[in-house]
């Protein structure tokens, strides 16, 4: 059984590792803790910790506890503050946490603005996290047209990991895009991209998008062309 008194004691410790361990335990066990008000008070207090590693752990724990926290306004404000932290690791974790917490965040416009800003970040780890979170959160994002534009742009990124996380969500995101005519034009263009990695993810997205594609004749022409692509990754993705 989890000892909440011990967790609270560690949250007040002068030792950074113990404060971080308290956060880890809160994140893992929050739903089962008997005094959730105390657990939330400890977590909220540690989101303002002076130690970067403690704040990094707090950002991670916040995403896990978000569905169970009563004061979601404050939790959202804490997560937003993490997106503006001076430490890059904290920002990276905040970008990742946004994707998990997004369905429960009250101010989704602000959360989307934070993700949009992160997709243009010059730090690769932050950008990768933002690409993943954008895809995960897509069904809950208020401005889906902007989110789609961000995903398409990220598929053109120089880094393959950024391309990967943007590309794997194209098919599932297509369902939620309001302007499917424009979205289909975008997806069709990706099937013609000179980068085989981009063509491959476009090919993989076609099957998920098929029921919602407006031009099914073009769809079949694209799929047939991709199954004969010179690159094996593209051919495999199109099957």
C-alpha cells in the first residue's frame, strides 16, 4: 500500500531526489491516494520548484494526474507555465505532456497555441514531442485546420523523427479535418513528394483516409502508383 504521509514528507525534503521521487509516486498513484487534495497541493507546489529536474518530473506527473485533478484550471495553468520554462528538458516534457492531458485541459485554445509554437521550435527534442502531441491530441484540438497545416508542414521537416511523428497521424487526422477537399489535395501532394520517406507515410495514411476522401478515382490512381514505387518502404506502406 502506498504511504501518502511518506510521499508528503519527501515533497518537503531539502533533497532534490526525494522531491522528484514524491512527484513520481504522486503521478503513478494519484487515483488511489486517499487524500487527493493533499496530493494535488504537493504536486502544485513542486511545479514551482527551483530545481530543473524536479520541475521536469512535475511536468511528467502532471500529465498522468490531469484526468483526476479537481482544479483543472490551475493544472492547465501549471502546464502552460512549463511550456515557458527556461530549461529545455522541462519544455520538452511539457510538449509531450500536452498531448496526454489535452482532452482534459479547459483552455484548449491556449494549449493548441503552445503546441503550435513548439512545432516551430529550434530545439529538435521539443519539436519531436510537439509533433507527437499534435497527432495524439488532434481529435480534441479546436482549430483543426491550423493543426492539419502544422502536421503537413512537419512532414517536410529535415529531421526524420519529426517527419515520422507527423506522418503516422495523417490518416487518423484526416477524419477530423473540416475541409476535406483541401486536406485531400495536401495528402495527394505528399504522395508525389521527392522524399521517399514522406511518400511512404502518405501511402500508409491513404487506407485510413479512404472512407472520407472526396476524389476516390485519384485515390486509387495514387495507391496503384505507390505500390509500384522505386522505394521498398513506399511500396510496403502502400500495401
